[in-house]
């Protein structure tokens, strides 16, 4: 359980916790305090950086195991390796493009689900990529005992 907390839970939650704490500082100017929303922190694909780290770690452990075991390695590991590589590339692209081309729109402007999903589609995709990368990372770690 300790491995999961240190390697999966902390990289996702600590930046969010610190942003929330920053928003509680009473002396922040109003224009700065308005930018401390947790959704604004991740809406343009910033979770892609977390997914990139999970994917890179998964690829490293999977390759190490493949090189050590050779032909005796499980077949599912090759699929996880390919999916991790695809997740790494896609999450990196979304994180970079989200930073270069941020989506405008605030929570108060997007009330309907369709408008919300359109405004935050990069966020939704990076959440899925991050969850997939974390799942593959856990699968490699716990199933292979690398």
C-alpha cells in the first residue's frame, strides 16, 4: 500500500492540495485568488504531465523485465508496453498543446453539460490517460515484482 501512496496518489494529489491551500491565503489579491481554482489548474491538459511520468515508469519497468526474462515474459506485458508508449506520447502532446493553446471559459460560463464537455475535453481526455497510465503502472509493478 505504501508503494501506491508514494508512486500514484502523491503525484496526483499534492499539487492539488497545495493549490487549494494557496487559495485559502486571506491576503491574496482578488485577481490571484480567482486563479486558484483546482479545475483551472488542470483544465488545459496539465494532468498529462502526471500521466507521462506514470507511463515512463511503466515502460522502464516493463522493458527491464522483458530484458531480464526474454522469451519467458508474459504476452500481456507487450501490450502494456505498447499502450504505455502510446499513452506517453498522447499525454505529452496534450500537455504541451494545452499549455500553448489554453481553452478560454470559466465555470460560470459553462452550465450545460455539452458546453462543459466541449470546454474541458482536454481535461477529460487527460484524466482518462492518467487513470490508464496509473492502472498499467500498478499492473506492471504488482504482477511482475520488478
